[in-house]
């Protein structure tokens, strides 16, 4: 399966603190709001956050942002029967998982885009084959609309069904790094080993932001 024909551009804003301190990650997804101050309209810049969601995990248990409380996490979108980029993406993400396996502040969530086939029981078998602790790396299932909406509107990852593609789907293999306030701090091509290495470097940087 080819990578998505849709080209996604992340709008990256470097805070002044980032310029002064190269060890601080940028924030992605800036939005602007208007408010009245002394009778004048003032534009206020706000970093968008991942909204709360409710999916089922591989154990058919409800999974929400509450399960990720006080954790940074990596999110991706895949499907278990994917013949091309998903195996590479998760093989690379497994390296990240193993590096931080003992760190309780780092978690992972993988959303299936094949909601007809990838029921929780299917993903439980997938997780077992991958050899991961599902308390740390969860595999999420939901309605097509809810999964596709959060992918494109919030994580900014393009996904779609495509009858012209042999697998029936087209999607991007991004690994999205999210901080403890649900703000996106990085996006990495999960099929590119150099970018996955950069993800690990950035996780180290992000973890240091929360050190007391």
C-alpha cells in the first residue's frame, strides 16, 4: 500500500523559550481566539489540545484520556492486516517501547482504521503477537466516524478508505508525540528509522520538561 497521497503540513510555532533553550520542544497546532480588552478586539494565540475521547481497548474496556493522565504518549493509526507501512511502523515503534519500557510516564496508543475487522479481540491477538504490555501500549477501536475524525481533525493524520488501493485503505504512518497537557509536540514518519531515532531524542527532551 502506498503512503497517503494526501500531503499534510504541520504548522509549527517555535516559542521564544525554544529559541533560548534548544532543549525544549516546539508546540504544534496553534489556533487564535478573539477577546475584548478595554473595548478592543485582541487576538489571543492558544495551543490546541487533543479532546477527550471514548474508545474500546483490546480488552473491550472503555479507554479515555483519563487512562493517559500524567503521561506523555505516542499515538498512531494502523490496521492489523496492513501489508506495507504498518508492520514497519510498529516494528520501529517497538524499539521506542523497549527503550522506555520501565518508564511509567511514557505510553502508546494505536487506533485501528479498519473498524469492521479490527474488533478488540483481533487487536488483543495482535498485541500478544507484538509482545507488548497492553497497560502501557493500548490498541483502540471505535466507530469509523469517531476514529477518522480524531485522526484528521486533532492528530492531523490523513486516513481514508480507498477502493482503488489493494488493502482498501490509505493512511499516513506518523507517530504523534503528545505531552501531559494533550498538546502535540512532534510528528515523525514511523517508517523512517532516522525520524524514529529523533522521536526517542525528543521523548528524552520532553521528559526533562517535567522533572522537578
